[in-house]
């Protein structure tokens, strides 16, 4: 069987669906459904069982999964970068991850887990090496510390793969609230108000020109499954496109996808700004010193593993996502 923790969440549920598309339904989803609306992410998925995270950990300790697990996709974590409860963050993101790692090590199971580009903090170099890692918040630190733990166990013999996710967007993220992607928020702003609001100038960038590596969850799933197919490959890898695009680009792609669905012509960013369809708000004081104004994954190590598929750029990837949102998916 395959276990997907955080399996009712954004990336986890997309991995479950990706496994289904391969004909796999021997999947145990582990999650916490105290926020019950996440169940919607699984209604079109086939799974063998659902276990609450707390029950799963107890059952793991009692040996009920011994000899039964082929692989664990560990996507379960608190991903709210504005949550400053360090005790909760470290228990949920660090200690939980160590428990699952140890189980996979002892069982000889594959372990594929979610790390984060937040480990790089405010730096300008995004390469999987210690000297450029300096997280800005306790969420980033919890991910960084587990990566360090994995590095210290690198000779354990079985596959362990960490994915440093950059800015992931795509279907099944509606439950994430303020932590949903900007594409999701832009879609709903434009539909409700006829305009999209972006941050104004900050960090040396003009309004809306802060740049991130925006990656489609479709590409994220492909890469996770690539490593499932290659258990001989281990390591910690950036999972982004290798390109930095602006928030203006995402807003333009979102608006134009909606306009096309209505039979209207695409407009350039400058025209959208001129018509006040793209507008700007002051950069929030609460985010100063805690915000990554620029990210761009160095995907050299990922490419060196043999993964050579192209990535969706923002225009195509966001366009595909908006089509799904317009269909109510």
C-alpha cells in the first residue's frame, strides 16, 4: 500500500488523484479533518482507507503497518507562514516527519516528503546547499531542520527524497484560505470586483514586479511520481520551474483566461493597469523583513537525476488552472 499524509490537502490530494490515474487505489490517506471542508478534495478519488493523523501515529507505534507499506508521500504539515506557534510547528512539521522517516527506514519503504523553498529565506541564491539556507520564520525553520536531519541520515540505504516546493498553484487548494495561491485569490477578486489588487513597490521592485518561481501542481505530481518510479534516486531537490515570473504576470494570465472564457480579447499588462483592472495596495508592514520578493529555483540537481520533462510557464499553467476553476473544479 501507499500512504499519503496530508492526503486531503492541496498537494496530497493531487498526488492521490495522480496515483488513481495510474490505476492505484491501495492508498491510505492520513489527515486531520477538523476542518471538514477538505473532504471535497477526495470525492473524485479512490482510496483504501482514511485515518486521522493521531490514530495513524498510534497504529504505527503498535506495529499495525509493519510489512505493509511500499511508500509514504509525506505532505502533511502546517504550511501557514504567519503561524508563530513554534511549539505546534515543531511538533507537527519536525517531530512528525522524523517519526515517519524512522518507520520507512526500519521498513525499507520509500519516503518522499514535502520540504519548502522557505528554507532559503530572503536570499538570492536557491541551491540545495547549507550556506544559502536561512529561514525567516518558524515554518521555514521546521522544514530546514528536518532537511538537516535527513542529511545526517543520508547513508541509511533506502530512498528518501525531499522536495523544496516553490510557489505551487492549482486545483484542490480552495480550503487553504489566505495560504491559497495568488492565482486562486486573483481569480476570485476579479470575478467579484472586476479588478485584481497586488502589493505595491517593495524590496527594490516596482508595483507587482516582485518575482517568484510559480509552479503548477500538475508538474509537482509528475515529479513526485517520477521518483516513486525510481527508488534508487535519493536527495533533496528544488521543485520549481527554474524561472522567476512577476505577480503582474500571474494577474495578467488569470484575467486573460477569464476574459477568453467570456469571448473577450486578451489584454497586455500595461493595458490592464491603464484600465485599473490591475491595481496596487501599500505593502503590509507586517510582512517587512519576512517576505521573499524574489525566488527562482536552481533545478540543476533535479535535472541531473534524469527528469527532463518541460514545465508549464505561468501563462499556460495558470490558464489551465483557471479553466478548472471556471468549471467549478
